[in-house]
């Protein structure tokens, strides 16, 4: 092992809404957590798949977007100072003689944790890649599946592939700063916010960007760099499009990955849990959200929030078996008010 492991009470695998709320529920019980996610930013599917689409079934919030939900959860958990380790997958989990779990990530970071919470949705998300032989050599150079620094594309000739929110949002954004933007989608039907679709069509009508219906079928790399792609339309006609950068947003492909090798009881790529503790077949490891399965399971965000609360109480009892865990309410508990950094109200 190349570096000393981080010792902690809890590691949460997955930084989607349920993973974020798990931080909150653990924090109320004075359990600090580290959070690991394979994506480069928090929010899980809410950010990667539908950041600006409305969600209507969050209790007491009539409507919010995936981005708004994520931002509000981050505000809610701020008092608990969770540490995030993004852009890396958990590659290994090993049970130790003292009952703790040694966790390793793809970036060679290690943790010794007393408990583990798997909140990975339907698994670690990987971008769906463009299927052209040899093009992977340009990943991170001229081929991108995520945008980390939008300014690097200013003044560039850009081709964007995809028909979802991410593709349209970035196409609209780059139409203002790039030298040219060409959006390619396999059909003239988009799974994106109606406002984004309308705006994209306005920009195409005013020649601020171009929309092509078809797919990328080949590429050319002259003297090393990627220089053009071959576009083929639905009638089989092809043409070459010069470019400097290719951005591909084909969505995400979930994979259970290394979790399948941890000795957990798994049913059809979902982790079996009980409905009292949401504990897996290994004591001290819990699974919440879409990645778990039990009789009557419903894959809803609000169900994941409920599971996170019960898992937190179960973990508190697991960590402190001699201590009686008291149920306290954030409305009236001075202890919880202190943890949250708020002033206790005075009731008359």
C-alpha cells in the first residue's frame, strides 16, 4: 500500500441525492463520513441525466430540478463537513481482523472505516463512449465525455454528439464562445428540457450553430491531432466536418463493478438488504437507494431518504453497542440545533 489509509467511522459510496442525505442522517448522530463517487461532481443521476428537468415527488417541494435538489442537499449537509473524493471508483473492499473495512479507490486512496454505506444508485456510472476504433487515444486531449473547464473550448471548432440535456446545454453554451458548434444526433427527437430544445432550434435558425441528423462514422487524424470526423446522415450520405474538439454526451452506463466481488448477497445486480437496518449480508455494510432490493422495493428518491435514516440509526447502534441511541427531533433538540449550527427556538 503506497499511502497511509484514512481512518473514519463511515464511508459512503455514491454522491447522489441518497448518498448526500446519508451524510445528513449520520451527521445528526455524530458520525463523520467520507464520500466516494466515480463521477467528477456530486449529484449522481440528477446532475448527469436530468439536471434541469423537473422533479415533482420530493416531500414539501412541489417542484425542483435535479440541480436544485443537489444544491439544497449540499447546503443541508454543510454543517457536517463531509469530505468528498470524486472521479474515482472503489476498486477493493477487504474485511479486517478488527472488524473494520479497508477500502481502496482507483486513485490509490485508502480508507479504514468502521461502516460502509453503498448508495451507488444502480452502480458506478461510466460514460457511454463513441464506438470508433482507435479514437480512445484522443480522450482528454480532443475527445471529451465531461466538461471540466468550459473556457478551454473558447474559440474552437466543436462537434457535440448527443440528444439529451447535457448535449443541448453545452451546445447552447458554446454557441456564444466557440468558433463554431455542430450538434449531431441520430434522430430529430431530443430528450431534453423543452426550453433547451427551443433555444437550440433558434440558434440553428440564426446560423449560430448547426444541427445534423445522423451519426459519426469515422475520423481523420492528420499529423497526430484529430482534424475531422465523417458524418453520415439517415440516407447514407457522408461528408467531412473539420473540428478541433469532439464532445460526446451519449449518457451513462451503470456498472456494479467491484461491488459484485465483495461477497455480498446480490440478486440481479442489486444488493439484498433487510428492512429494519438496510444492512447487507455483511454486518457493518449498508445499502440504500436504487442499488438495494427487498420485498416491496420502490426505486424512488424519497424511499432512499427513508432508507438512509434507518441505516444511520442502525450504524450508530453498530458503532456503539453499549449506548442506547435516543431518537431526537430537529425541531426541539438543543443538541441537534448545535450540530446544525442553528439557534434553538423558544416555545411558549
